C-alpha cells in the first residue's frame, strides 16, 4: 500500500494545487518514483488511499493502482485498516507516498518473516533526533518504546521511524474501535502494553520524507548528486549536466553543476545555470534568465531576464505536463 491521502500542510503553497505525493522530483512525481521502485522489486499488486485532489492521482496512475477514497481522513493506521480486505492473509507492506527512497523492500519482508513478529518497522540512524520519532529496541531488535522528536541530549535512540512497515494481518486485532487510528498514538502503544513482539529493520539505504520545502530541495539535490538509486531520464552532457529528449544546452552557459534538464525544455539565448538546478519537462526559460540552486517544476515559464536564487518555481498544469510526457 502506498499512503497518499495526507494534506501535505508543510509543503504549502505547493499543496494548494497538488496532493503531496504528486510533487515533482526531477522528471516525475515522488509517488511515481515509489511505484516504479515497487515494480522493479516485484511488487505488482498495489493499492493507495486518496483524499486530497484524488482525481490528480487517479488521472496520473490510471489502472496501475487500485484506489480507496477516504471521504474523511482515517489516520496513518486507519487508512491501512480500511483496505485490509485487499491484503487478506498476506503480509501487509506499507510505504508513504512522499518517501523518496531506494530501500530494498524484499529485505524488509525477509526480516519480518525471520523475526516472527506481528510488525516490523524500518528505521535509519539520524543525527538530528529532534526532527523525528525515534525507536528504542533491545539487542535482538525487539521494540521497547518510542520517543517523539527528542532533543539529542535526551534521546534514547538515534534510529528514526521511516514510516515503512511490514505487518501480519493480526495487527488489526490491536486497533481501536473507532474508524480513525494513528500508528504512533493508537496502535504501537497497544502492542507494547500487550507485550506483542514487533521489531526494527535498520537500513543504510537512502530515505527522505519529502514532507517539507527543505526536504524537497534536499531530496532533489541528492538525486542530482547520485546519492540515491532512482530511475531518471536524460543523457549526460559533459560532466555537469543531464538533458532530456528534445532539450538542448547549446545556447546555455552552465556556470556550475550539477544541472538536470527534462524533456522538451526551451531556452532563450544567454541563459545561465548555476547548480544545483533542476528544470522540469516542458519548461520555457526566457532569454537572459539566470538560475542558481533552484527547482523549476514541469510546464513552468521563467520570464526573460528573471533571476531565481534558491527558488522552487511552479505554475499551472504541472501534473498535466508530467502525465503527457510519462505516457509517451
């Protein structure tokens, strides 16, 4: 299951126009990177929950996914219980629709089966514990407790909960009666209270919750620098740039890289790019424009002579442009 019903409040104003999982990272929405990764790893039966701009998600993915609409948000765990019939007795694998990652999910499933527990939570060591919920466990990896965003001097663990899970169907026996349920508040404490075994699966793979503007920037730059394994279109041009079909940097000065340019991007003469820069499919960059450390969403126009520094620049028709090129 790919979780996609959230409102994405920390990504406003982008999410005034888009659901959070459809925010572009280079040549496609972050959720498309997830769906592609799942397919490459052999997960071919996928379901997602939708709420905020549901038709945008349905319109992009079509019949590649099954959908379950939430008229009212059911919470991080309630949304999963709402599709329990989809899983039957099979292991339940959950990943957030805004998780930019190259995790090996088959390794998560193997860890889950090896422990024999009811739940397995993916965790990763972080330096800033105050930004994450951290997981406390014993020497066998069995979970003993949690801390929510503890300062470094109070943290009992450096392992952040990545929000990527594997469960047995027994997990639903520990849910509250009401439809809304949250993992951290309503389910995991009940497992601890009832001495139900559940475990961590620690990873070294790349993981970034693209849930804020800073995280979106960082995830995009990490993709440009090759810090994660994702499928990205385009061909290398020199050492500093990757350029998609129908685009050319012949009249562009690449002052510094890295630079990624999507498909069918037009440039006026005299454009200067100072990396890291990511320019989405179908953009129009006007004569004499200068871009530094900026992201330009697909289908967006940058006016002649405009200067962008540290910007996330978008316009209307972002998803329509991604959808059109993804279908080619």
